[in-house]
């Protein structure tokens, strides 16, 4: 199985290979690299697509997740690219993956050719939501994932009655408490980089579902407005994981953006 021993971590990744421009996909909280299957399938014939599991998630998870920040995750990403012999890539990040992609553009700008930011933000989490999230995840960690909590998480991330939701519920039930709690701690304690993102000059595509309840649209718009070369596209009917649930709208937008980078 494809693992890279980098930056003190054993990182799981999938690499489509090929000679095309490199794209690295970074997933959201409670998700894993497979959430980008619709995009990898659409792009792998023309681009080298790398999707990876971040700390505490998927096949990178250890069950004993040590404290880390998104700057540590940035270093993981940069080290993985170096391991693969990739000097520069397009960074595609959804939610949490966007948090680390933005920070990579700030701290490792030489590695970033362009950004695609999906349902993400530069701010910290909405403080009004954090107590509810924290209580829900503490109960999950202590008592296992209840049907009620699973339904709430499914609604927030995947929307209602999305056909692929059952497979994600199965994955969530296998999440180790230490991975769950530390990943949430990292998310909840990250810094606000809103004042810094004006330094990002690479071409940037911001995609945001108009029904995203995890990150409201004004936060995405504020981010797009602050990045000099950003364009914002709204994904009609999509919630938080718009690339997974609405690839028919997201994929053409990404493909057009990537094609423009070549011109």
C-alpha cells in the first residue's frame, strides 16, 4: 500500500502518476482522501493526481494521535510532495484541507502553483457553534457514534438523503477517540489568517455550496475578496462537501480553472 514516511509521519496517499501537472487533494475533517474520487476520476488522464489522508484520518490515523497544528499538516504536505519529486502543485483543499492549503501558500509559497478552495474559510470557527460541536464529539468519543449524532454529521457534511452517505457512516463508526478528539482540537484552536491571505498571489478558485451550514457563504466570500487573484463560484444546492455530492457542478469549474492556468 502507498505510504510515505515523511516529517515523522506514516502518510497514506494515492498517486495517479503520469507526466501531467501535479494536483494534491486535501480532505476535510472526518473525511479522507477518497472524498476526491469524483475529481481524480475526471482529471487523472491529464493531470498527476495525489490524494492523501491527513493526521488522525483514514489510513494515516494511528489511534493515538499526538497534538498537532495545521502548520504541522502543511509540513506533511510539503514533505509528501518532496518525497514524490514534485516541486510545485495545484493545491485542492476542502474545509480543513483548505485551512492547511491556505497556510501552505503562506509558509511554502514555492510549492504552490495555484489553489482550489472548496467550502473553506480563513477565519476561525464560528464561536456560537463550537460548544455544540464539542459536546457532540465528546459524547461520540466516550460512548461511540450514536444514530442521532451520525444523522447530524451526515446532514452537516453531506446534506440530506445523499446516496453515498451510508459508507461514510460506516467509516465514522471506526474512528478512534484519540484521533477524533485531537483532530477537533486542532480545528478549534487554529489561528485566524484573514489578515495574511492578501499575500497569496497565485491564481485561486473558491467554490462554495449555497447550502453549506458548516461554513456560511459570507465567510467564503470574505476569503475570496481578500485573495488578490481569486474567483468565487457558488455551487447551487450543495452543502459542505460540495465536490463529493455535486461533482457535476464542481468538476467543470475546476477543469476550466486548470485549463486557464496553461494558457
